[in-house]
C-alpha cells in the first residue's frame, strides 16, 4: 500500500472565494464590511436638498479645489474650512459640505478604530481611474456628491487574469474581464460605499474590482475618498 495515500486523501482542492455586496438605505449597514464574504458595503443615501444645493452652487462658481488632508474626527471640519477658504458669498454652502464630510470622517474612523484618515476631495472632469482595477489597500470609503459615481463588478463576474497587463491592451469591454455590460454595477450620487481592497486580512484575490465612470462633456464630478493612515 502506498504510504502517501492517507496524506494525499486528506488534501482538498482550494474552495473558490465567494464575495458579495451588502446594500441598505441605512448607515447601520457599514459594519457589514467586517463580514469575510463581503467586499463592498453600500449605504444607499439620498442627499439632503440643502447639501445638494450647496454642492451645486460651489461647483458652479468654481469655489472648490482639490484637497488632500490627514484628518481626525476632532479636526476634520476645521481643516476643511481652512483649506476651502470660504468667502462671505459662499460661507453657508462651504459649511454645509464640510459638516457632511466631517460626519463621514467620524463614522469612518469610529468604524475602523482609526485616529486619523487620509481625505481626498476632488472635482473631476474626466475619469481618474478609467480602467477596472483593484486597490492594494485595506479599505476605502467613496462617495460622489455630484455627477456619475463609481462602477464596480461582482466578484463572481470577474476574470481576474484580465486585470492589468492581462487585458493585452484591449478595452475592459473587450478584454474578457467580464462577459456582458449588464455585469457592470454603478453607485448612485450620494451613496456611501466601503470598498474592500487586497490588503484587508484574508482578502487577497478578492479585492473589489472597480473603476471611475466616464464623465460626459461639460459635466463635473465631486468625489470624496477616505483611506486608512
């Protein structure tokens, strides 16, 4: 009898990784990012009318500029006010936006027990990351205050061998990365999403595949991202 037979019989093929999306119209969905089988959590949020009007006014008057900050829950609002330098004619609008961002910073830091977060606020006229990709990070919060929002793919719909150079120079829609355009999911304006990356514990090979959406001519997109520090 082959002495290796008992050992060989105990070796099982690796099970495929399964990842899903968690979506709810309530911020209480956010802790589901800690579920091993979840690689994106979406708080389907409708922006308050005062916030939408504030954002529209600030973009229309070109009052916003790209910002990158290291913030804490205690100083996020003050740092944003200092960076945006509100004037008398837009002070209320700037305060409204900064208050909402500061709240998201507080939620993000509390959820992940972080003292600080890396904040980036950007007005985009073209896609920032136009190809589907996966981030080498633990987790990122994204929300779009104005314009089209982030596109993403279910883990089960992705041929990960076609990411990066595996696309052989072909567009995402032709590379074999996914089968049909119907596989593309899209966040909506106002949604707050947590995107789990490759550096989350035990998530290698299952980070969320996503991309920036095409931006129509003469349109702008206001994007906020929060990252671990």
